[in-house]
């Protein structure tokens, strides 16, 4: 386990250093357009095990593999016409596909948590893309935070949660999307396994038909499906129009707050601000965070998914 965590600049020297750490089996956090990921060589059992150790993540919870191109994704997953359609439309970008794992793919079985499917995506963030190119291999990367806590959208959030547990973080500034990728299951009929940065309406338009919804009672089949997840230290109360004693208020639209996701009701702006504002309000020491209602449409579905899991009872 590293004693100190390096903060690397998002330049050629930083990319080369991060790639060297990955080749040596270490952990490096890095920015994507969604949130910061905690990366390791997806082919190295010991390196992937270190992700679970650093995060305190249950090993039955699969990881997303990040690659530099759709062509590279085909090396690890069985491709389909539907995969080609959505990959052409949304990659690089905040979309993860869950596809049948290709026989002999060479990935650590810890990545898939023993499932016959693989979650894979091509990120759009220029720093993530430069790192993947410098490394030249698949990188397994869940969010770079202690398991179940608020996802990080800045390098400082990573350091607050994982400093001393990982080798390095590449500081690429704030993440522009601010919520994790949409996860689309394509091992059978298309099914939304997790709402995220690509609205389901856009997926349905590209596919020319409906996308089924996952039953929350189903067994875990992709990352981000734990009942309690993305949680601050403070308790979260949803659908609030005013604060209670001891609470901080997270506003939206006409409902004002100590911090507001979007005064104009812009769901893209709200998604980008969500985890940043939750971190900031949690740091005030409030006993609870009251959250204004968010409409259940477009990116609002992803925002509400994260908020419901943040507010869920904790083990």
C-alpha cells in the first residue's frame, strides 16, 4: 500500500508516470467526463484486487473497463448490431455497454465479479483518452472514492477519500458531466441497468425501439446498483421544499438552497453540480441534507437515481 499519493499534472510527463504505475500494478485515479475513476490494469489480478481493497468495495460488485476505442472493446466483448449502433452514436462518451465476455479475453475475473458479461466504455475526456493511449491496455476503473460515498468530480475529492491508499491521482480539473455513465445491457434485449450521462430517451431514439428497465430486486449485473450508494456522511432527505432544523438545503429551480443545482432548472447544469455540491454541504457538518424535487426526465432520471441511493438506509 502506498504511503503517499502523488498528484500528477495532466501533461505528457504525468501521463507517462501514471502509465508506469499501472504497468507496475499500482492504482491511479484520473478524470473522465463523468467522475474521477480509480484505475488499474484490468488484466492484473493483484492490481484489480487493490481497487477493491482501497475502496472497501464488495467483490461481488463488477467494474467498468475503460478502453480507447470501440475496436479495442471488441477484443474483450462479443459485439452485436445494437452495440455497433449505440457505440457509433455515443462513444466516446458517458455510456457503458454490458456485453457477453469474449472467451479468452484475458481480463481478471475480479473485473466481472464472475459474471459472463463485461461492462466496457470509451471515455471522452481528453485526459482519460491520453492516459489510455499512454498505457496501451484496458483499465478497470470504478469511481475513485470509498465505496458507497459521494463520487468525486475533482482531484481534491479523490485525495479527501483515498490519499495514502493509492499511488497517484492525475489532476485534470472538474468533470463536466458530473454523474456516472449510463449503463446499457446488451446481453439480451436492451435494458437500462443504470441511468447516467446519456438519457434513455436518446438511446431509444438511436435503437429505434424501447429500452427495458431493470427490476431493482434483480441480482447485481453492473456497477452502481447497490441499494445504498453515493452517500454523504449527513442523512439525505428528498423532495424537500424547505429545510428542517440542522439541515443544509440543496436547491433546484424555484426551490432555493444553501447551494442550488441549477437556478434555471437546467438538468445538465444540475448533473454537473450534483456531487460537487453534496461534498460541499456535507463538509458544513450539517446533520442532514434536504434536497429539492428534481423532475424525472432526461438527466433528471440519473440525478434522482443517485439521490435515492444516497438517501437509502445504510447497513
